[in-house]
């Protein structure tokens, strides 16, 4: 029996669901609505279109075989009816009707459905500050805005820009402006660090340091108070609580919120923060209405609690699952690990699961194994250090998350993706220790970075490794009086230790080379807390184990070592990247 | 209570176990023996040393902090006693003694142990053919041979080489010789295809095609019968059953077998093919003797049967687990997915789990989803097609394996590693469909290649996709008389179809563009079996679904499309890589 399905929203979840449905039920009438004229585009590609990496906006709306996914394409190739510039005004659940308005004519109409899919997406927050409506102030809400931004840049109208918001989109936009157009760009973030919520603060610090190396001016812990008017209605800059920043272009990228007005008005269950509630079949509180994509709340596979994961990739997967269920083929979307990855100039940062800070907040007996191994065999040309951290629960030994920062290539994808697969299954430290990462020297170290991090986590859980908290150590270096009893024992080559001994004095920084420790351990101060330091932390751990065995337990390991410090942009770090 | 552990073998599993043991039980006496003088090296790095990518052999024996891992290093830094050039002759299990011979003096001694670890590794097969002992014929059995090979090359003594064996090591060696030294290199493989056992034949064909593009002469299905003597005891070439190949250097890389003579002589259980049997704690049939690394049999996590996985990465992981158990900290090694990855010039090939051919042999209700998606967002600069195949069991819907072939970067690592994590947990097609791959356009497509392949597998299992077997299609193109009833329906742009219509005639190859199909389906032959062809297979599938719905069920999809064909080096493929 033929049925009619109406899909509201035609960017990611909507088109995916529409096409899948039509394939599963070729006789059904599938009608997809969108208030925009441009549909089915890769919104995550906008920064690369603005940068010019993607030469034409139509590429973001094209298939891999270079056909533009417009109304006509969906109708001819897919058999899906599309109405663009059509706004859904209200849902009448009793009559099973959607009231729509055709924006070009103003005309309204009631459309009957058997099943309805809400794929209404998300909309960017707009800061409620004076001047937010000035010409030259943009959110990245749709492709039209992206086209307008690029047009202004290409026309030479932008020499300075301010991006407000230090999340992924803000950072990607800052890169796009700086790297390819040479625009003097400032990035302002209210929180004291970049990527709040996504990674721990030391990872955010490494990212910040790299952005600054690439000439992005980064102002964290700073709030935009107002836009500066040039006197004729155009933006001339941003006034923060700290300074005034000149700009011809301001991009607000302060997050998105689910577009759920329609659902809420129809009496569907929504969360307190406005996301549509669905079950694992992506069904809303009305069994005839499904929802997918950036407008829904989903479940964290780590915390088992409600979370929000507005990402094009998940929207596509959810669109397909909603279609399956609507078509009568049961399928489930269990939830997300909140995996995330991004390019930032020459670096890549990625994560999955939850951060250490989030894990503490969630009440886990959380800890983290911070490491800095090679991203491939250390003898292979082009190998580089990657900073990789596993977050775990000491009690259950479950891995709760992974974060990584390294060179721009796909090696972090490999670790994040493998970790997500295992975290979703409740993987433990031991599972990560034996996780089978494909090995050859051009791709991995014989002991893969992810296995190595699991080993560190295991040693911590089993109380074989006592570490100093990174932040505590950094505070001490800034003000050694705060821990008068501490001394660094530098296990690297004496030449490497030398500049630090000179800088901090032999009372605070001493050299006892790793490989001689079994002979020179008598020189270890017995009345101090010795912070064992090397480049990656592995030598420090070995030395701690040895010292413990001979009864010298006054040591703490700096996990991840100077490889981490060197990337964080701390003022006292003297050398190049360790 | 202090105990004495003897470890026989000091390359990968041995040193890892020794150091871990010393950390877990600092008071114990750990003695590691090896008959070689060079120990603790990355054997997998040998091809990169021979090529010159790794400039000095000592780099293969160094830590990431540039210390050479020699006898002295293990003793000073690790507290592990090492005796090199010391051969274990026999094990007396009752007395718990190992009889050793010091190779430099010829002296013998009995060494008592409390626990023994066999890490005796593997040795390369030597072909029992005339001339195998000639000067210039090498196996890659240890670092000395690698040093000698490179010395000869660097001295200009090698202008032509033959590599016997088309497995990973043979291919890596062929690349090393050709790419960096410009040596005219032939690769001879007995089986009709490269990488036998590791991948299906179409993947092997893609690899072969690329090697040939890079000027390696590849002779598959050809057996080396003898070495040719130049008259003074030096090799001058290889005589195969087909031809005579000139060579100053011959490398035999025809596989390795576990070194288990010692274990067998001591009455320990070994498999019929000579690997030491161990339980999940890596304990042999004698509870006081453990074994790890290339000398043991392990379990396939796919088939649950005995398998062999001689890889440095696994040896390291096993060494650690053996040490844990010896030290009294229970740990298990559950088995392997046989993950594998390699660089071959500009390409990467990788796999995990079992191949389709192996799955059939193992009695699974096996099938495979062959796809050719983009390795990242199709609009992102530098994106490329990757050939990716999932092997699955139709009955249980379990994923049995993944194979991938694409550009040389880490993107295949990401898919292989994530797949291995999930295959080890018994992941199904549906699990792979929702596998959370971290998404941003520089790293992945919104619908990741691995998700897309799972969708194809699902459609096949649910009988929504009827495909033609790739090999059957290729046979037909070579001899169209064998299936007189077949016709290709090319769904691409008519310009793309044109050369094929010209070549094969309109009776065998016709053009019906994808996006017009809903209007032109009347032109589809009703009396033929129509093979639907496009670049990736996705359009073909969509068209099949549409045609099925209107009652036209005489079609089959060429999964993976011409993207696969174009990489396989078939003679009739006209264009560049699709």
C-alpha cells in the first residue's frame, strides 16, 4: 500500500532518508521540503569553500560523479519530490497534516502525511550584543552566507577579520581566512581555552600555540561585548572586555542549537535544551513522526546520558536509519562516542569519548594516561611525535576517551576511529593494550601509540606509576616557591638538561642520565620530591620503577614529558619541539 | 622471593618481555640469550634500511631517544643480563636447565631457570633448488644479511635483481631495490597472484598493476627452478619454468616458519606445521615454559582456529603478556584478526580478518561488498578513490574481513584498524553501518567508506542488490560468446560510454544515463541480462532498485564499478583511472 512521507529539511539527514526510503519503498510518495533554495550540501565543507580550497559552492552540492544535487536531480534521478523555498509552519498531528508556506508566493497549504520526518537541523547562536546586525557580521548558517563571505573576500573587501568562537568551526574559519587569503585574523573565545568541552585544556593549549605560530591572534577567556559600527552601518571591529579589534568581517561561530520550534509547537517531547527526543528507532513521542540529524538529542555511549552531536556524518547515518524504520525495516541508532577530528593548518586534533575534565564532572573515578610516542616506526622517515591521551575509569578500567594532537595526516583518524569502535563496546584498558593495529613501519610503531597509552593507563591503575599532574607541574615551574620541596631530575642527555639547570638553578633542576641511573642513584636527593622528566615519559617511568624497588619512593613521573610541554607554548620552554 | 627467568631470543618478544618482567619484578634475575651479536632490532624495517630510507642499521636497533639497544644498554639501563652469540642447545625440563653454547669459545654450560620464555622467532624458508647456496643469494633472516645486501648495492655491484616471493616482504624488497637504487628488479611468485592468502585476487591484481607501472617486472604463477651460476660461484640469474632472469642479487622471500626445534626436542606441544602451542596466557604445554612471538601458533578471532601471525607488533604485545603472566599478573592474548598493511610505492594495501576466498574455504556463507568510494569528502582537494571491500557471512551477518587498496597515506590504516577492533568483538554488518568514524572533510566522507561498504553488504544480504561476480564479468568481456545473453548498460555520461560502445559494439555495450533512467527505461533490453555499470557501483544499485520496482528484474550490478576495473590492469580498459 502506497504511503506518503513528508520530510522537513533537505540538507543532510533529509536527503539521505528520502533517497533510502524511495529505494526501500519505490511506490511511496516521498516529499521533501526546505525553506532554502539550496539543498543537500556539505555544510562541513563551508570553511574549505571560503578558503578557496573548494573552488565553487556547487561542489558542496554535487555527487561524487559531479551532478549537482538540486530539486531536479532528486526528482529525475531519485524519484523524490522536492519543494524548496517552502517553510513548514505547523504540524497538525491529529489530522496528520503539515501547514506550509511557499516563500516565493506567500501562499499556504496543508499537506497530508502518513509519516513525517523532521530533519530541521540546527541554527547558529547569534550573540545578543549591540551591533550584531551590522553589515559584515555573519553566522555560518547556510550556503548563501558562505557565498557572500567569499564574494567579499575575493573582492578585496576584507583585510582584517574577527572570528568569535573557538570551537571547530571558528578555528576552521580562522584558518581559511589566514592561510589562503592572508587576512589578519583574530579568534576570540569566551572560555579560557579553545575547543571547550571537546578536549582537555592541555590539548587546547597545544592547538592554540600552533594557531599563533600560524599568525592567528588567539584571545581566550575574552568576551565580545559589542560590534563596532563604522558609522554607516558596516562593522568596523569587535569590542571585547579586554580590547578593541578592528575588522571588516566578523564571523560568529559560537555554537549551534537544535531547530525544534516546529516539534515543540506540535507538542512533541523535547529536551530542556531544545533537542527533539527520539527513541533508538529515531521515533519522536508521536509514533508517526520521526526525527534525525542536528535537531535531535542522542545518547552518549560513554555516559549513557543525553548528548548532542550535530555532525553531517551522524545526520546521514541517522537519516538512513529513520528511513529504514519508516519503511518497516527495524534498525537502531544506539548513540555516539562524540568522535571529532579537525585540521588546523599543519596539525590535526581529534578525540572520541569524553575528556578527563568531563569524566570527573560525570562522577567517574577518572584518570588519564598522557603519552607522546611516534606516529609510526621511529626510524621511518617523516615519523613525528603525536600527543595521545587515554582517559579511563580506575574502578571499572573502562576507557572513557582518547585525545590526540599531531601532524596533519590520517594517523590520528586511525587511532580515534579504532578507539571509538572499542569504546562503543565498553572496551577496557586491557582491550586497548591488545587492540590490533595494522603494523608496518610506514604506518605505525611496532608497539602502536594506542597500545602504548593503554600500557601507561594499566601501570597507573595498578599503582606502578605515580605521576605529577601536568598542571601542577606547570604551576610549580612558574612559581617554584609554591612547592619548595620539589626538584626536577632530568633523565635526558646532560646536554639537554644543561639550559634548564642554568635557568632554574641546580637546586631546582638536576641531571641524572637515565642509562646511568643504576650506578648513580645515590645522587638522587632523599629529602625532596623528585619530578622525573624526559622527552616522552617512558624513561621516567622506568627509572621510577627501579628507584621504588630500592626503596626510593620520593619520585613522580611527568607523563608525556617535554614533548607535551614543548607544544604548549609555555614561556620557559627553551628548545624546539622535543 | 627472587626467581630466575631465562629468555631465549632477543629480537622483539624477548626484549619486550625481559624489560617488562624486570619492571614488574625488579628483584628477579632476567637473563636473555641470543645466538646473534645484533639484538633487539626492528626486522620489519629491513626493507627501508636496504632502500636507504633508513640511513644506518643502528637506527633499527635504537630507542626513540637514540640509544642503541645492545647488550650494554639492556644491562645498564634495564637491569637485564644479556648473553649474545649464545646458542640454546637443549632444554632439560626436569632439571629446569637450558644447555647453551657460547659461539665465540665453543664452551657449553647448563643454566638453571625457574621460568623459561621461548622467543625463538621464525626463520625464512630456503628454496631447496640448485644454486640456492651461491654467493649473491640471500634470505632476509637477520640484520647481517641486510647489511651485506646494502653494502653490495652501495658498492655498485647490483644492477639487476630477482626477488622470489610475492608476499609483503618480497614486495617491500622489490620496491626498495627499484625505487631508490634504480635496480632492474623482477618479482617471481609461484601462485598465480601476489599476496596469496592475504587478499582476494582482484586486490592482488590492483597491486600488481601498480608495481608494473613502477617498473617492477612481476611474474606470477611462475616457479623458480634453479639459480644460474656465473661459473665462479656467484649467482648470475634465476631460471624459472618460463624464462631465465639475469641477476647479480637474488632475494628469497618465500615465507617464514616458526623456529621451534628447541621446543619440539624438549617434548613441548607443537602444531603440525611447527609452531609452538600456547594457551591464552602464552604458556606452553610445560607450565614453567612460556612462548611468544613468531615461534607460536595463535588463534584467529574470525575462524576461532589456529593461525600464524609472525609480525613484530604482535610479538611485542605477546612479549608483554608473557611477562605479566610469568610475573604473576594474569593477562591474556586472545588471538588475532591477522591485520596487515603495506606500502607499495605510491599505494597502500591493507586487510584485516579473512578474505572472501578464505571465507568460502572456511565454510562460511560468505559474500563480499566491493566498493570504490572517496577516501575523504569528494570535494576536498587531494581526495582519491579507495577500493574497499567487506567480506561477510550472509547467515550470521558477521563481518569476516576488510580489504582496501588506495593511495599511500594513513587513511587505510584508519579503516583497517577500526574494522579489526569491531571484528574482534564479532561485529555485524549493522555495527559497521553505524561505526562512528570521526568526520571532517579533510579526513573522511560524511558517509565514511566503511559505513558505505556496510550499506552495500546489508543491501546484498537483504536481497535488494543483485550483483555480477567481478571475475565472471571480466571473463565475459574477454570472451563475450561465453554469455551471449549479456549486455552492459553504461549509466555514466554518454561521452564516458562512447569508447566502449565503439570497441564492443552497441549489441554488447549501451548507454542509458543514470539520471534519465526514470524516463528512458523503455530502452532497456528485456530479453538480455543487463549488467549495470558506472564508476563506483552506487548509481548501478539505484537503477536496479528502480527497475525492479517496475518489474524489470533482468539486471545485475557491477559492484565497485569501473573504479575497480581501471586499477586491475585489464587490457580493454581504455581510460585513465576512473
